C-alpha cells in the first residue's frame, strides 16, 4: 500500500499510523505523547497534527491509520499555527520554571518551545491582569492540585511539570503490567497520579521516568548526598561503576550511542573514572569484578541444585522445587516478593554485583587497607532507579553497615558533572583502582539481557564437564527477543534456560511455569527493556535502535577482553584465596548472599 506525504509516495503496511510512516522515512513531526517503546497513543498532546485529504479537520498523526489513497501534509500554515497554540497552552504551566528544573536543557517540552519560538508569558496570568478576586482564587485552586511525592527512595513525582501525556501510565501498564499510575479526577482537576493519591508503591523500575518528556517524573536526586560526603574530610568516598553505564554515559554529553571512541571502543570507561576522581572520589572500583563474583556464586548454586535434582518444574504443586531465578535485578526481585511470593525460594540467594562490591569494600578491602568501615562512604553509579531501593534494604548490610550508602543513576552523575562544569571529554583517561578493579568479558555481559545467562553458562559448563570451552559465545541466548528459551546439552544432560526482559514477559513466563506448561532449570529476568542497557536511570531519549547500538558495544567489548570467563578473573581468584575461601562457602554465604521476604498484601 502507498500513501502520499507532502506530495511524495511512501510505502506502508496495513495498521501503520501516519506518524510511524513519517518516522520510518525521516519526516519530522513533533510529539510529546508518542514513544517508540509504547503502543500507539491517544493523541493527547495534539502536537503531531497533520492535514489529510480525508478530513476537514486536522488529525493527530499518532492515531490516524494509513489507508489507500491517503494524502498527508505535515507542514502547512494551519498545521504549524495549531501546533504552536497547543504548545503555548502546554507551556503556560511551565514558563519561568526551567532554571531550577532537573531537566533544564534536556526537556522535550522545552526543546519544542525553543523550536517554535514560544513567548513564555503569553498564557501566563499576571496579577495586574486579574480582574477579580474570584479569578485569583481560581488560579490558586488550580495550583493547589499539584502533587509532590518523595516518599520512596527511587522516584520523584511533581505534577506541576506534568503535561498529562500519559506516557508514564502506559509504560507502567504496557511494559511492566504494574498499573501503579493512572488518571485521577476530571476537568481542571485532572492529573496523573496513583490510586487514591497514595505514595507511589510499585517495583521502582523507573520506566515511567524514562518515557516522561518533562520533569514530572524523575529519578530521586541524591547528588547532594554525594557532595556532602565528598566535602567531609573524615570520610573516604569509594565509588563503583556498573558494567552497563560505561556504554551509555557518553550519550549524556552529546555522543551518539555506540560511537567508537579512544582505542576503538564504544564506551567512556576511562573518562568516567577521571571525572569521578576530579569530583573528589578517593577510590574508583569496577562493579564488573563483582559481576564475576556473582557468576561464580550463581554457577556454584546452580550446579548444587542440578546435582541434588532440584531443577525444573514438573507441576504447579512445586514438590520438586522450581527453576533457579536470577536475583541481580531488584525490580524483578520486588515483583516476585509482592506478586508471586511462592517463588521466593527459587530466587538465587546471591546479592547483586552492586551489593557484593559494597560488602567487599567495607570488609575485604577495608581490612587490607586498615580502614574503619564506618569511615567509608560506598557510592554506586548505576543504570537503574531501583538500585536505590536495593541499597536501603535492611538485608543488604554487613554487621551494622549498609553495603552501599549512596546510589546515583547515569543521569544524576551527568547532571552533577555539568553543575560542577566538568566535561569528561576533555579529561585524560584514568584506570580503575586495581584492588577491586579487574574485570572479564563475562562480567561485561551483565549490561544486557541474556548476558547473565551466557556468563553463567561459560562457568557452569566448564565446571560440569571439566573441559575448556572451545567457543565462548552462546548464540542461542543472544538477540533482542523479549522471551528466549534454549536447551544446552552438557554430558548428555539438557540444561533448560529461559531469558526474559520487561515484567510483562516475566508475568507470562511465571504463568506458564505455574500451569505446568514450561519447565526450566535456569531463568534470567531483567525488568527493563533489553536489560540494564535500557535501565530506568539511563540517558534519554532511548528506543530500540539506541539500545541495539549499546548492546553491540557490549558484545564488542566482551570479544576484546583478555579474560572472558568469570572464574578465570585473577582478582576473583585472589579474593577467594585471601578472604572468602571456597565459592559458596561459609564466608561467601555470609557476605555475598542474602534472603528475600514476602511483601504481598494478601
């Protein structure tokens, strides 16, 4: 089927919207409520209006389906006038607020206001223009509907910035099936919020903040906590950097995803280390080392389950135990605790790499350096908003000390650096501190969905067979599919694995397992699209093509690493020899493992 756009023919498929056809062919149409990761929207922002030969009125291109004989004009005087008026009305509640806004300079609404030369005071009432006390009371009443929610450690909501595009509502429903957000009230009181206006109670994945075009929903800003710690001469600030963030951090400074930089690599690892040192960090460690530790511990746990016969799920009675589920994604863990508590025993008891490195920093490293753990401030730079929640969990402590004290997302770190006038691109690359800074390609794979499974297989297969792997790549667990399953044959035994990302797919998988229609030995779940590479704290905007470029950078990095199996990491071997003892041993269980609890409301 063909349609005409601006007098040129374009091919399209049945069901395509005008907006989809335009985007596919590089035709620019502004929009604030259509996001490529979400289903076609409701056209609520009215920014994507176009003229067609089949309607006397302007239509929203995100809802209008293409059909035979359709002719579209995207740039006419009428279209641009309507877009500008709609934009001015949206802008009215935002005028004058940009200077103190978290997303100043990175706000989609602000960008459009600049592109359309919006007079920011045109629709903003001034007191001298109000003709009666009733008008002033109406204005005050409108402002009184603002909702500010800071009652969780991960997500901030401030409805004064909301344009009611409902992208957050759709992300929570379509991607995660949690439905923690919705539309409340009617008419002038309409706002996006939680049921009964209770504090946000969800899995804190941050996908709502990832699709929000303004600052109505953002990650909780903990940069002041870090600044306070850096200013305290009595504190030693130790920062760790997650595997995925080195592949995305440069995007915050204008470098497209996947761009190859110094040394041919598509990441800013050395720049990040240098920037953190310039901020004042005393030590910078690599969370990828802890990812390798996680793999060694998880592989040990999986092998124990396999050898004991506790694998798979033959029936919903669960008499033989279920598959082993990964536990490195805190949003997934919280989902299980809240909605499927019967599967808590099947979660791996391993802490996430963030928490493992935090624990080792305040025990192993502190002992070696003769430092009082109370003087250490453990900081993590993460792709994920729910890592903030994980760090505050009461189970995530060693003795009386939390393993990790402060968590910043990629966006927060970039915001802090811009505030401090530090541009990493001008800094000379620095290396991680060697004590806890050695990594392997397997650890790097944690950055993407399927990476944990592949890394576990590299170790588990060699441990089971006693032979060295020829080819390290397990292609069957790679790819961008939302739901993958595979069988790996090891010594005439089939190891059944499944990999899913996004909670909607995890819910489907659990339903199949519960009904007895699926049977697995190992299941990897990541809450965010494509795993940590699409985390709720990663740079915006992101879509499938951006994440694909990031994933390719991860795979290239793995291939270039001198050591590509977690159990062969020299630093990991040293830590076990000097401090932890055997994998899965008493000391490792104490420091690197945890427990989870039933948080369901039933």
